[in-house]
């Protein structure tokens, strides 16, 4: 009978560790008016440097493929 109790305790600990990130996310999500990570876009809708770089690379590849 002790094996079943021990297995229950171990499984309870494993389940708690598995669902802890989900619980933390739900806690943060309800904390700041559905903004779990705070203000994610502080500068408005301005495109970022990474987006500009990706658009430039895509345009470059398209222009090279169109010349062939």
C-alpha cells in the first residue's frame, strides 16, 4: 500500500512542475489588463530594424530571381 501512496506523491510533484509555467502565465495575463508581458510595443506601430532588414533581404532575393 505504501508503493501506491509514494507513486501518488511523485506524480503529484511531477504534475505540479509540468503545469507551473501555465499557472504563472495565467497569473501574469490576468494581472495587467490582458498584457502578460507589459507594454510590448512602446514606440507605436513603427517597424523595427529586424523587420526592415528582412524586407530588404526579401526584396533583394526577389529582384535576383526576376532577372534570371
